[in-house]
């Protein structure tokens, strides 16, 4: 991490680029620090708060019987953090013989650090579609698969695996709650303060920022939007955003690289 911060400080690629960062507060700071180190101007506006769930009897039993699963899938860094904390309460060592999959390298790294287990990721993307292409998930008939996630969310992963013959259980370890913001303050932010680019990292964040815009939707749609995947890019375009940039991942490295590419293109047009 220190290496990258030193690198950022030596390269002012984002000079004076004002970036609205909508990640949850506990995850936004590293990205904001990297933007600032590159000369950019991060503006913090968390749209979601992430809170761990108190495990109910069913979840406690699932964790206690974790070794009954053949495959575990962690769909986000939050799932890895809160899932690992819960597993650690019941398992001094992570049970052997379980295939562990992670959506994205940051999630995999978190699992390696907190559970000392190697997690497999897809080289083709950081979403459910990419994970479903992994060889280990092609022949799952009769296997038991656990998916660590937050409350709610997409059903594609579980539905597809069930269609392939697997028994799939959700292990929901956190919840997402909308953060309330003043609509007039947000209007000032996009109309007066001159935000150059907005980052969103989920479909839910995209929906929330549209709701927050209200009567300022037309102005919001003119601000370039940086998203982590082609799926969310399609949703943003359908919502009317005129310039949508796909970072190819929600991790910090992907986001920063996309911001640098955008800034370089903006400079060339100036």
C-alpha cells in the first residue's frame, strides 16, 4: 500500500479533477486518499451504510457445520470481512477440503489474510457471470454450495448453480442501509461546486443517486459516471447517463486506472 501511495504522490495525473465518491464510508477512504495523492479532489458522499448482522440460529448452525459445504463463494469484500469474523468464532482453523471462490482479487486477498485460505477468482471479470465460468462450478451436481453475501441482492448465481444440480444456501452476514442526504445540498454539489465525475460501485448506489437527484436528474445525467462492470454500465446508460465509463472492477487499482485514463482523455480534448 505504501508503495502505491508513494507512486501516486509522484504522479499528479488527476490534477484538480473533482471526483464524487459514493462508496460506504468505511471503504471510501483508501480510494479518496489515492485520488488526493494524484492531485485530484475527492468529495465523499456515502450512499450506503454497511452493518454486520447478528447471526440467527440458522446462520450459527451453518457456520458450525461449515465443513459440510463443498464450495464457498464470497461475493464481496464485505462478505469476506464479516463472514471471516464469524467463521473465526467457531473454527480455530479453516476446514480443509472446501473450494473457496471470491468475486474479485480484493475479496480473495481479504480471505487469505483473515482465514489463511486460498480463494480462486475469475480472470474474466468481477461479477457473478464471470465466477459462473470457473471450471469448478461447471460440474456441481449433488454438491453443497454456500454463498456469503449481504441481505438481498442478485439471484443469478444461486439460480444458475441450482439449475446445474447443486444445493445452494445463502449465508447472509451483513445488511446495506441507505444513507440520508439533503437533496438541496446534493443539488448544490452537482450544479454549483462543479463535480467532474461520479463513481458508483453497485446497482443500488446507482438507484439511490438517481433518487437523490430528483428535479436535477437532467444535470446529473451529464456528469461522467464511473462504474465497476458492464452490467452496471448498461443500467446507467438505460437510466440516461450520457457518459458511462466501465472500470472493469470495483477495486481501487481498477478505479484509479480508469480515472487516470479519463483525465488523460480530458486533457487531450482541452
